C-alpha cells in the first residue's frame, strides 16, 4: 500500500528541485538494427528512425558527442539545456547502410559499440565499413566486448575463471579496436545490459564509462559504470511518449547506492533513499509485464516491490516523478536472475 508521507518540508523540496532543473541532463538513445527486415525486438524501422530524428530536430534539442558529453556531466559545471546522444550496439550492417546516411544528412554525431568478434560476419559491418565511418566527423567507435557474452559472474563460476573470461573479453576487444581503427574511447556497453558490482569495478579500474540498457537520463548523481540509455526499438521508440523521454531528467538520487540488480529473492525489493526533490504522492512506478505497481513510503525512503515473482532473466522497475519544468525525473532499475538461462 502507498503511504503518502512527505519526507521534508515543501520549501526545501522546491529549493532542491530548482537546483536540479538548472543542470543539463544527457539522454542517451540505444539502437541495434535500423531496418524493416530484422527482428522486431531489436529493430527500429527506417521510417520510425527518420521520424525520431525529425522530432529531435523540431524540439531543438542538441545532439552531442557521447564521450565529451558524458565527461561534461561529471565535470562539476555542466552546461544548461537538454542534450541527446545516439548510440548503436553490435555494429549491424543496417546502421552503415541506413542509419549512417540519415544521421549524416544532418551532420549528427553518434557512437557505435562494437562486438569485435562479430565484425565481418553475416549482418554485421566489416572493418572497412567501420573504418570509413570512424573517419567521418562525429563518429565514435567503442567497446562492446569480444564475443558479446554474458559477463556477470555465473553462480557456479570460480572467481579466477570469471576474471580471466571478462579480462579477455574487455581488453582483447579494446586492443582490437585500437589496432584496426586507432581508437580507444573510454566507453563500454554491457552486453544485454547485464552487470554486477564486480564487473562495474573492472570497468571503473580501466577508467571507462559503463552503459547499460535501463532507461533514464544521465546527471551528476548517476553512477559512472551504470549509465542508463533509452532503448529505441519499435516497441519502445514510438513517437507517442517519445518527447517525454527526450526531455527526461536524471532521478535526483545517487544511483551508485542502488543495488547492482543481481536478485537474491523474487520479486526483489528496491529501496529509494529519502530525497528532498521527491514527493511520494507524485511518484509512479511500473514493473515489467505487470504495469503500475504500488509502493510503501516512510521517512526512511520508498520501498518498491512487484506483487508477484518474475519468470524472465531480465526485468525492470521503472519510476517517474514530475520535475519543476514540466518534464519527468526517470529511474529504471534492471534486475538480473542468474538462475534463468542465458539468451
């Protein structure tokens, strides 16, 4: 049951909220295929992609280079105004044949996260195509592992074996990108959006930013190795509701303090710490496949738990809260059930 109890006086809430709204937030969009003929779950049709880019242009939101924009978020002095970065996972051929031309017409920057082991395979770009794109202005090529494996430590996997496996996947891919393209961007995208705290530590040790597949905007309180992106496949990138995502604000809590998502009980409980910027009666939360769910709010925080267990490997709790400028704070917590089979 939802208990509607304020954590802090409204005056303090308004003061804190205003300070967040003056900061620029970064919304990162995540794509896979740009095609009408590839699997719908990971595809954005060409017409929808064109419409999304047109909407961004009509809204007047700046599309920025991901490496520098991410650095700027954590610089202590981010610029005012909403910003958007565009990313593609896996380096599918359709990004080269369709997406690159659409973005090139407007000279928009973007990032391609590459599974180096798949390059040249059927449906993927070749090294020559990646090299051609890398030479264009505003195109960043970054690490998406060698092999696109599930990197969170498996329940029966020895720590030493896990360490060896992920070290090869991360470092071999980075070395390959540097050898083939002369690039070593400090960016990493987790395959399937799966990570645990140990994997985050490895990403942090390398000085990389880590990007997941949970939705939300990036702000100064975002965890640098668990940065959100909005999936833009057909089912999630529809124009109806897209403007709210493009203008969303990062949730005003330190996401480093949230769990890494590896569940120990099903359904899991997510606890949000008290925040001057959040009023529980204005908070709305959803669970994958279950729609809107209730939560408990006390002076110790908000406790969110789905009403029944999940039967999938990955699922999410999504929460939104109105921001002062008419946009929404957006938080997505991805959960990972390691007892479920890998994709």
